[in-house]
C-alpha cells in the first residue's frame, strides 16, 4: 500500500474500512455450532498413521496430495506428483488438477459439503481431509493446501499436516476463517472400495463418473458396487456397474447388474435397453428382443436409442 | 485432371474398404447402450425438479404468490415445462439464496421472475420449451 503513489486515502477512512472488514470476518458460525455439538466427539481424534511430506518451496499442492494418497494406501512421492499438479508460473496447484491427479492414481476424490462437521465426521471415520486455505486476506491471497488429520473439540483445535509442520495445531476459529477464504473447499481421496462417511448418492456417482471418463473400468466397477451397499436402489450405481462390466467385456456379470437394475426399477427403460444389448451380444436373440420391446414400451428419454436397439435385434430374429 | 482421377481412385477405394472393415469390427450394436452419465444426469434433474416442487408447495410461498395475484398453478405449469438444463439452473439459484434471510421472499421472487421474463420472452432460460425437447 505504501508504494502506491496514486492512492492517498484519508487515514480515518482507511481505518474505518479496515475495522469493518475485520468485524465482518469475525463471526465463526460453523465453529460455534460444532462446539455446541461437541458431545458427539467428546474425545480428541487424531490419525497419527497419516504420513507427512514437508513441502518444498511453494509446493504445498503436491505435498498435501501425496499425504492423502499415501494415507489411502498408495506409495507416491510428492516429486512424482509435482509435474502433474504444480504450475511453476503460478507457484501453485489448481483444485481440478489435484482431483485429476488423484483419479489418475485410481482414487475417487470426493468434494465435501462446505461444513466443518463434514470434515470432522470424515476424520473421525479415519479419512484425512485435504483442504484449501487462504492464510492471508482476500485482497492479497496466500493460497495453501493442507491436510486435516485430527481435532479436539474440547480445546477447539484442529491438527493438520501443513507446510513444514508435521503436527500443526490451529484454533478451530482461525481454521474456519482461513478455510472460508478458500471457499470451504475440502476433499477426501479414497480407494474405490471405500465410501466417504458423508457421501451423498448423486454427488458420489458424479465423482465415479469422472473415473469412467479415464476408462478405469476396474475401479469404477468396484466403486459402483460399493455404492450399492449404501444405496441399494440407486439406478445410477446399478447402471454404472453394468456399463463398467460391459466395458471390461464381462457380459455375464454385466447382464446380472442390468437385471438387478430392472428389478429395483421396473420402470427404468434404460435398464431394459442395456440388458437387451448384453443379451444380444451373447446371441440370445429371443430374450434380447423381449427386453428391447419392454424398453420401447416404457419409452421416455432416449426413446430413439431403444427403438434402434429393438430394430437391430429384430433384424436378427426375423431371419 | 483425368490422370489425377485415375490416380486417386484406388485411394478412395482403400479408404472406403477401411471404413467398412472398421464398422464391421464394432460389436453388434454398441451404440445402443445408454451411458451412466445420462442416467445420473436424469436422476439429478429429477431430484432438483422435486426440490423445486417442494419449494413451490410450501404454504407460505403459495399464500404470498396469491397475495401478488399470481396463480401458483400457473407457476407449476411453467416449472413442469422446464428442460433438465433449465431445472438445474433454477435449482442453483435456489441454492445461492441467502441462508437465514427471507427465504420465502427470495423463493417467491424467483418464481415471479420466472413468469414475468417468460411472458416477455426475455431470456433463454425461460423460453417456452417442452420438457425433454430436442434442444439437447
């Protein structure tokens, strides 16, 4: 500010603005709420087994990602990750690059609800949480990635793997401030056979879908079947499981998944359509025709695809 | 010109044969599978649609709309006609409403704007399009 020749604000105005800015940033509603509900976690929680990678220069992104990846059972060094997530000219990493890099390692990154309770719930169920903080003020941001590994509600504290500190302890209120300036961004990075404690059905399926785009069908098949353990009726998970197995070339297993989908959702035309296709691929034309006809009868979105499926199968059954 | 045609003919045959071979190589009717993304997308639109209906069916919201001379059934019809993408945008507006503020007022405002801009044919979001139309 001092170096700026054009700006000569009245000192009084300057302090008033500063005061207002500070006051506006003082409330910590989430911390207050969390401490009120402290009875849910009377004991401090700390994931001592989560490894620590001290960051180099500005490379908190690779260090934090390595922390959660290793915490999820992989063996990856920050140096391996740096070329994938670190932008030298920005001296930092972007959030979507961290997500993409986690996916390339066969992990399902899941963005948490913007609530402190979501972080503590995940940590309490053994999942370290990667967070984005802005350690400075919004006008001159100092972005920082760190990993929450513990908390103590009685003393209103968070424990983090952060920068050069293996066990950085910060007051809950301070954390809420810095995290809010990071737009409440927090993720867990888990293997496909493990669900985030706070996962919701559709957002979780979305994050598995991103792995489908990388054609990691083995991983998506595991994630979808895991999702079915928590949401047994989820049409998206049934279909995703069938489609993943189909992509892996396991027609029998795909058939089983689509059949389960038709049982859970007798009005889901997509399930009958894909089942018809899998049966056709096994040259079971009669059964295939029956299922394709069912899909056409139900209709709805993708009706043209259903008619196409039926037409192609009929071309075989009529001969 | 003629020599050129004679020279390129084998090439075009080769290309045509190659394409045919490629298409024969595909599984019987691979294009007929509906992808997971479409299913999840539809489920999401469905969830948001019911959220909007819930909001619209709140007694306070209906009462306030009526006090402004707006027939809630009219809004309902309008909401029913939204495409999936429009539904998504409307639900997002609802998400971004000030927490702890005048929720009912904000909801009513969203619905009234939906109707007004629609009558004036102002924005793309509120254009008259039937649900599941060919706009995607």
